[in-house]
């Protein structure tokens, strides 16, 4: 009996895919068998060769072709071919702890109302730039109440990273939305909650995540998050999470305030006061997550990128989807990985 299916969507992840698969293969799991399904988006960097070599020695690893390249197609392809009672979604940049599968399976088995569970991400960096980004993403100032990143909360939440789902959830809530290049996991978890299930984050469930080593890639990633979040809002005619409004409100204030303050002195005073407060807050927030002074200002800069990128993407999405009534633009449909 296959108890757990681990689905790994990937494209051009030669550097990380072996570590990701290897971490799952080393799992201590005694509740039955588990399988790994890699859904590859026609990689051309040698990823497929790496996967096939590992698969030749492990019969519980299979590789499927995702001809559409993007993540939600890969996830749905894996789900349709999965045989497990529990289905875990895992990113190619992640590595799970040896008890990840077992703890997810145990928690879902114990609590009837749970549809999904997940744990805390341990950000792994490979150079000073990624170290600063990792620190910024572990701060509540940087990512808000994304508790799976900050580890500040255990209990019921609205979303998790690398979630483990009961098979029945997909029968009731549906599959991942294939229109969404980004935010497909948040949107799906929103439907999980609307279907009457609960989502639980456990600090005992842990995974490692290799952080982007480029501020440019980080900006594109979070710009896309903001952009696609608006499309999710429009589809559901609701705010999936109120906290999403803070970055776009701040970015709008920066642009609108800059214009208005040129003509109104009192507005100018408020404008620069708000900017000063934000700068001081970002400087203070970097202190507890900075292990050494040489990394400190990089962390502060990473905060700015996270907020400005997400906010700018959200505003562009609001303009496209609500004001212009457009579908996602061609330039925003590709992954930023």
C-alpha cells in the first residue's frame, strides 16, 4: 500500500534536484510505502538525466513530462498519477528532514478536520547575498505573518509551504488552478478552507529551502506574487488575506505622495515622516536577524525589495485586471525561477 505520494514540480533544477529527491528517499517512514513523482517541465539543463539515474536505482521514483512548463500543470499531473492516501507538494529547491513524511502522515491521521498540514522552512544560503535574503525572509517585518517562514506560530493558519494533503481534499476542493503561474498554492489553500477543512502548521515538521542568490530574481519573484495575488482576488471576488494590502498601499503612497508633496507643504512633511519611520523600522528589524554587521545593510536592502516588488506587482495587477479588465499579460506568465 502506498501511504504517501511526494510530488516535485521542476524545470531546469539540475543543481538542486538530486538533493531534494535524496532527502525524501532517506525518510524514516513506517506507515507503508511512499512514492516520488517528479513532474519535469521539459528541462534542458540535464535535470532529466539526473532524475533518471536516481530512478534506475529506486523503483518508487518516477518522472513525468509536464509539456506546459508551469507549476500548476505539473502539480495536477502528479496528483492525477499519485496513489498515496496523503499527497505532499515539494519544491525542487527544498530538502525535507528524515521525519517530514511521518509527521505529516501522523498529524493528518489524528485530526479529522485537517485537510492539510505543513511545517517551518529553514532558509539555506550559499553566499552573502542569499544569506541576507534568507534573513529578511525569516523576519515578520520582511514577510508579515507568513508563519511557515518566521516560525513564530504553531497551530491553525491560512496557508503553509510544501503542504501535505489528504487525498479526499482534491475531490472536494478541486485541483490547482492552471491559470495561475504564481500563488497557486495560496489560492488552493483558500479553497481548502472554504471546503470546510482546516490547515495546521507544526514546528515539528521541518524542511530546508535554498534561497535565491540574486536580488534581481528576488524582485521578479515577489513582483509576480503581488501581480498574481490580484488575479486570485478577482477570481474569488474576495481578499484571500487582508495583510496583502500593506505593500501596495505603501508603494502607492510613495508615488502619489511624491507628486502631491511637490505642491502641498503639509503633505510633504507627512510624506517624509512616513518614509523616515519606514527606514528606521527596517533598520531596527534587521538587527535581530543579522548575525554579523557586514550582512546588516544587505538585509535592510532585501526588506525594501520584498515590499517594493510585491507592492508594485500588486498595483500593476490591479490596473490590468480591475481597471483595464485584461487577462494576465504575456510578460507575466513565465516563472521567475
